């Protein structure tokens, strides 16, 4: 009869293959923190199914209550208190062929036009809207509707730049703009952390700046920015702010900005598209667009000798004269006296105040 020790060894030897087999079959759970070998399910990104409906502020009504139209916003935070604030608008494919002459007659001084979205959509009315605004004298620029979960910031910036996303200092072109708002296709923050979103925006911004010399204006709401980027204040020093706030005032600015450059105060008004206002006067709007400064008048260096002669009333070249600033001084010709006679000067004495051998002596 087997001993107790023999029975225990027999049971253990029989159980070991069973336990190993069960472990390999997955019947026995792996230790916590140990990968099981099954890859994680990939993040499913919804297709870009309605890009024509995506535009500046298209996601805001779901997050902000409706307001009445304000033809002229009340008491915005001003860069300057001089002059009237220019009215503006922003349009996309939803507005189609815009009557820019009528818009200008109704007070439109500037406009932003949607150019692109992600790396696969171009506004089909982009060319006509862009050239039409220019022909009507409306200061215009283009914007990109960002989808940071689709591709890198640089990739989307380059796509934007290749479809009228550039800038020129002609006084009629606004800085390029980046539309950062609630995700119309899924998670509010595009499934990214504040650090990831900040890096994406910086990638886009730096790419545009390298190509155009201008950092893009950033369009956003304080609510989305603080929710998705937290207290990130790294863009206020370089990127102008286009704030969306459908209320009586622009409200609190996102971290990093002390004021807005442009305010979208409603999603409709007397002009096509959304209703915008610039935070300054018309001259400041032109400066924002990059109107080249007039060339300064050439500065002519004062001639100390000629100035000294003029001081004593000898500006007509009585004591000495030269035909150009680059020619040597010469003896002045005889001068007619008040009585009608003439006085002939003696040759200048070397070293006297009336002579020098060259302009530098």
C-alpha cells in the first residue's frame, strides 16, 4: 500500500500537466499587469461625413444658449477706443456664391472664409468667395477646420497652405486662422489629452508661421479651451485670438490672452454667415491684416559748413559754392553789389573758411 508521501507525490504529478494546460488555454487568469498577448482594440474614428456643415461655430449652439441679434455689440474689451469697430462675417460652403458687393454696402469690412478641413476637404466655393471678397474691397482671410484625431498638425497645416491658406502683406489679407472647437464627430476633445492637443496646435501653428511669417489666429471658445487644454496659456504671446461668445460681451478670455482680436458674437445677422466684430478701428484692422508701412522719406544729412553759412545769411553761396554735395568747394563767382557794381573775390586762401580741397577736408 503506497505511503501517504507517495500518494501526495502522485497527485501533484498528475495535477501539474492539467494546471499548465489550463493556463495555456486561458482558463487560469494571468497575473495583474501582465499582457495577455491580445492587442487592444483600435480607436474607431467616425468618417468625416458632413464637412460642408462644419464651420466656425457650427458646434457652439449645442453648448451655448440662443441670443438675439446684436447689430453692434455693446462694450467689448477694446484695443483702442478711437473710431468705430469694423463689422465682419465668416462664411463657408453653406453660403455658396456670396454677393460681396451687397455685403460691403451693408457694412462688411472683413471676412474669414473656410478653406479646408482635415486633409481631405476643400470648400467648393473657396475660389469664388476669396476672389469675390477681394474685388469688393473686403479684407479677407481663410481658415482651417481642425480635426486633430485624423492627422498631425503639420500635415493639416500643409494641406491648408496648399489651398489658399497663405498670407501676403497687401492690406487685404487677414492672417491664416485655425478653428479649434467641439468635435463634430465624437469625443469633445478628440480623444486627446491637454498636452497632446497643445502639441498638435503648436505643430500646426509653427508650420504656418514658417511658410507665411505669421502665426495663425486661433478661433475657439473659452469653454472648449479650458475643458480640453486646461490652463494652457502658451499661445497668447504669438497667436491672435478670435473668440466665440454668443452673449452681450466677449466674456472671460481663455488662459494666455488678455483680449480678443475678433469676436464672433452671433451665428447670424444682417451679413451672410456668422456675425463678427473687430476689436479696434479700421486703421487697426488694416494693420492687423499687414498693410505695408509707407516708405520713410529719405533723410539728407545736414552739411555743417552750409548750415553755418546760412546762419550768417550767406545761404546764396556768397562765400563759397559747390554744385553738388559730392563735388569740392569752389570759389564763388563775382557778386553784384546793391549799387550795381561788382566785387571780385580773391582766390580762397588755403585753410580759410571759404575753401576746402575736397568734401572731406
